C-alpha cells in the first residue's frame, strides 16, 4: 500500500480564507478545489470552482454576471475578437 503524502500550507489567514469561502457560498458555490503555492515566509492558497460545483438555482445569475464581467474586461483592454476566436468558443 502506498503512503499518502501530506501537503501542508503554512500561515494561511483564517479571516481572508473564511471571507473568501463565505463570498463563494453566497454566490451559490457548493464545492471548491483548493490550490496552494509554497512561499518563503507565507504560503498562498487559491480556490477554484466551475459550473458543476454550483447550486443549480444560482447558475442563471452566475452566467449573467460572468458575461457582464467579460464584456467589461474586454472594453477596458479594448480587446477585439476575430471570427477564429469566436469559432473556438463553440
């Protein structure tokens, strides 16, 4: 039987971690993937999720917010999508 390896992230701020989880939960996220990076003085932690991790009742609002966010970012950066770019999205 193979030994399980322990991954330990050090000195993660509980206040920031709990605030992030609380905000995601309020958005309808029910599951997250946790990713971390080891640092010299303090490690960092990231939370990732996808549509499949969300409560179905929140998906319509999430899609609307995501579309608005993408449009805002494109306007800020003056990004123009080509026909090839659009075809790759489908």
